[in-house]
C-alpha cells in the first residue's frame, strides 16, 4: 500500500492544470496520466474510476436520461467516505440537474414532479419553472448565461461556459488539498475538462471549416464537376 510520500511524489509529477482554455491540449497525454496513476492504492484507484464514470458523459449511453445519471451518482455518494469528493460530485450533479431543467423547458416540457433530478434545488426549480433562472441567480449565478446560450443554440459557447463553471468548482474544492488522494482526483477531473474542451474545440473547428467550404462552393456549382475528385 503506497504511503503519503508516494502521493506527494505523484502530485508533484503532474504538470500544472491551471490554464484551461488557454492551452491547446491537456497538460499531458492520457497515456502518461494513466501510467502515473498506477501509483494509487488499489481501493483509491477504484474510487477514482467510479467518480470518473459518474461525472464523464462519455461513460453514458447517448440516450441516457437524468434519472439514470442521478441513480449512479447517489450510489457513488453512498459509498464515498471523502467529504471533499462528495461535495465535488454533488456540485457537478447540481449543475447537470439545472442544465437538464433548462433543456426540458426549452423543449416545451412542463415542470417535472417527483424525484426527477439531483440535489436540493429540484423542488425549487419545479416551483419556479417559468422564471428564466428558476430564481436561482444567487446560488447559481452561471445559470442565466447558460440559459441564454442554450436558447441561442450556441452549443460550443454553452460547452465552454459549463466547463468553466465545473473548473471553478474544482478550483474551490482543491484549495484544501495539495498532496493527498483528493488532490489527485481533482487533478484528474480537471484533466478530463481539458480533454473534453480540446475535443469540442477541434470538432467545432472542423464543422466551421466544412461550412465555409460549403458556402464557397455554392458560388461555384460546377467546380467539382470540372475539376473532378483528384
């Protein structure tokens, strides 16, 4: 079982994760990150995997509903002994519940009933369904901009905004941990945000390039016929 010194060495070996949206790529490759994480205690490694599986959208089926996500989060929190990590998971799930509500309302759905989401705001959201921010401007100040971006159909802008919110949440919780297991988890979750933004930005750039190409070709409808495919 690794001792405290092993975790100090692990955290010290990880490059800074403070430049989200400035750096073009994550601060180290996934291969190198996972190799360094082999220093974790076996139980801690399993806990990290569970947290990642709950918080990473890639681990869900594309048709997964908020109820499926909530069920997995509650199971994790039941087993998670670390108060800071419980708060990390709860904060991210509160974010997802609020965003799910914005999407539901945008799609014309009525206020949900019963245990439809996660956290302390579900009843409040349902009771204030017609308010643009569900009257949560004070506790969730990021929600108004998220709603504006969603209504505008700015998918990339919304993605960036939510990743920034999640990053600030991790920054806040990480201030109390520097060379322990919690610090490792928070680093990995930040890395996942980096990786997700890099992928989103690349996909958006590809879509923009394709759109520009399509727009240009509209003015030259015979171009492909004349030039062939090469």
